[in-house]
């Protein structure tokens, strides 16, 4: 039997942790949510989940949920990367940003916690893998190069890798999908493939984008990886079943969820806020071709 | 301005509706949940969501959630098809089965509500589409032929369609995946394709199974639809991006969610329980070949 921890001493039965999921239709979140649920139950808390659409205001939803459910702590699963102190003021309980950070924001780092991958660094690793396979004309499919969010960070990592390999970035190879959904990515990638622009590889900032692009290329009569290589970040379950299997940097989805709960329960027991960066694992599928 | 409805008169601010999602990693549920959330908000209720694993006990989870959150009503999103009166006794508030029915159970139909497709009838329609395309050797990929659940219902619909077309069912063409996950379906479908059994089409009882089978066939060097046709029921978003696009009977996912909330709020306002069957829509993708 483990000793009663500090956490058990301060917690009363029925204490509740809230999770606000922004973009509930994103298949990336499902295993993270499952891991959070299990960890919250194991820690003896009850759980309140609120799911909102990708464009909605997670802080307002979190503040409402916190009041309605008298929460002790909050996990934000997906959200903006540019919170100000004023933005988070309505959240008067400890919170953890899970799968994202506040890289473009101004909230003091000791006022909240986070657990995520290092988006810029992992994107650099992804694109470096492509340059090491001999690719020099590498397109990027993203939401936007200047969204002060995940897309901008991964774009910066893309630029880092190009610089490292001595490749001049070509603005012609930027594909901004904007809507952040598969239909938009499909359309933009298809139009790009038909434009005649010269490229040999596509870095998609998310698996869903990569899967949509693979379909768009196929529908234009192009083959993966013979005509174009495709690589992305995330490693959702479905990416194991694309044809060919998607080559991806796989996020530690369950670990992200478990760590978020661990940090939050530590903070609720009096610990300090902290920021954890987890690493991805390269899964070599069949979508990247060596051309060197 | 609409008149105040009976619902508004009996409801007090903060009244809460609960949703227990069984099998939260099933991508089919995401748009249903989103529709439920929107409809619950529009109806002026608050929402409590509890997600459990596919094999877990949704009734126990629902009873706990109901007590913890003092719910007025419940939506079960996914669950067993064989409730007895004793099974549901712990649920002392009105509930709606959403996306499933109680076809194998004994609960009186006026004691609960449901909204779903007619699984047996839709499976019959699906397989009839295959027989009309000239297929007579049709395999079925399912959970189990006797699970007293969705798999057994859709299997019966498969048998109905074969009987209609004068085709003797062949036990050799039953593929029981059992685990009800993509990894299991991939493995069983691959082994089946390698077994040398003669068939021209596969009816998968869910899109996720179909996508896993397409991958398994591809990995054995087989082509869809040249070597085998594939058809399924569900129409998840991802099935638009398979290569080729999956031919599927598409469930009205958002409507299932909206109807569940409408029925429940009507019952909470004093209305009688009711059972609604919605229809699927055939989406012709590229996975079924005419061979007649």
C-alpha cells in the first residue's frame, strides 16, 4: 500500500477536474482524452468534459465550466498559443495547457502549466528527415504561416531545417489551408499539385492534412511516394491504415494526457506550475522516398 | 419570438443532461457528440459528458454520472442491445439510446426512448446493393455473428439480402474480428484474403473495419475494387479520403444527435417515450465494382 500522499490529504471526495477540448472532431484528441479520463479516475477525482468547436473560445468555455461544476483544476486540450494575463484572468483555478503551449503569449510561466511537444523543434526534425532523404524542393501544407499558433511554430521549424540544409525557402512552396479541416486541405493540396510548381516532398503539419493531400494527389493521377513524398506530425491511429502507411513523427498521445493530469494534481496538492516537453518518435511508413 | 414551450415552463436554470459515450475512440461518434452539444445548449440545458471504453458498462457509468451531477435526463451514445428491466433499474431518470436500440432486450418500449438507424434493414440494403452489382460470393467482416448487438443485427441483414437474391450463405465467408478495433479487423481480413477462399466482395459492418480491410488487402498485393469490392455502413469523415473513396451507407450523424436531444427534452417536458428510426444515404465511392 502506498503512503497517503500530500494530494490525498488536501483532496475531498468528489473534487472535480475539468477538461475543455477545443476541436472535438480532431481524431488526434481521442486517445489523449481517454488517457486523461483514466488518470483522473486513478487520482480519485471526478471529471467534467466540455467539447467546443475548433474556432471557439476555450477560455470562456473553461470559465463557465469551472463555475458550473465548481472545479478544482482545469486541463485545456487544444487552444490558442497567445494568451495574455487579461485573457486568463477569468480562470481562477490552476490550469494546464495540454498538447499546446503559450509561445506567442505573455502569461508568466509560473501562472500555469503545460505539457506538449516542442512544435518548432519537431517540425525541424521532420523536415530534416526529408532533406536527409535528398529532398530540396519541399512544400509545406499548413493552416497559416502567421497564425500565432501551432501552424506558425511548425512553419518556423520547417524554415530552420531548410536553413540547416542550405536551402533557400521558396514562398511558392507554402500551401496555406486556412480552414484547418480536411476538406480545405484536400482542395488546396489538389490545386497546388495541378499548378505545375516543382517540388518532390510535402511536409504536412498534421496527419489529417497529409491524408487529405495524399487523396488530392491521387485524384490528380499522382503517386505517393514515386511522384511526391509526404511526411507529417501526429501519428493518429488512422494514419496506420493509409495506403501507403503515412510516415510520421508520432506524438506520445497517452503520455501527454497522463502528464497533464499528473502536473495538475501535483499543483492542486501545493506543487509549483511546470512546463514539460515530450518528444515524438519517427515512424517510417511508405510515403517518403530517398532521392539522393 | 417563439412562445414559451411546456419545456421552458418546467425547466429551471442549470438543469443538466448527461451523455455517456461508450467507445470514445470511435470516430463515428465525434460529429454525433458535437450535434448533441449544440442541441443541448440551444435547449437551455447544461451538459455533462462521460466517456468510457468500448467494453465498459455504460449503465453503471450513467447511474454514477446521474447521481454525481444531479442529471434530469440521459443520452447513452453507444451501448448494449440487450438491457433487461433489472439492468436499467439504477437509471431513475429518462434516457435515450442514441445510435443503438434494445432489439435483444426486454425493457418495455415505453420505459425509454431511442433514435438509430434500423441496423438489420440497412445491412440488407447494403448487401442488396452488392448483389445488384452482380456479387454472389460476399464475405462479411464483423465483430461476431452472435453478439446480441449491432454485429448480429447487421449479420442478419446480410443473410436477409442473400436470401432475397437466392444465394446460399457460406459459413466460410464469415470473418469475425471480435476485438472491434482496427488492428483486429486488419489482421483477420488479411488472414482471410490469404486463405484462398473465393469471394468477390466484402461487406464490412463499420467504416473502420472496411478501412482496415482495404489496407490488409493492399498489403497482400490485392486491389480494390479490381480484385475485391468493399462496402460498409457509417460514412465517417475519414472514409472520404481513403483510396479509392469508400462506398458506404452514410448514417445521418448530426441528425441522430439532434433527435436524441429533441426526444429527451420532450420527455422531460412530460411527453411520452418514443423510438425513431432514421435512414442512411448511399454514397457511391470507388470501392464497389459491377461484375454482372
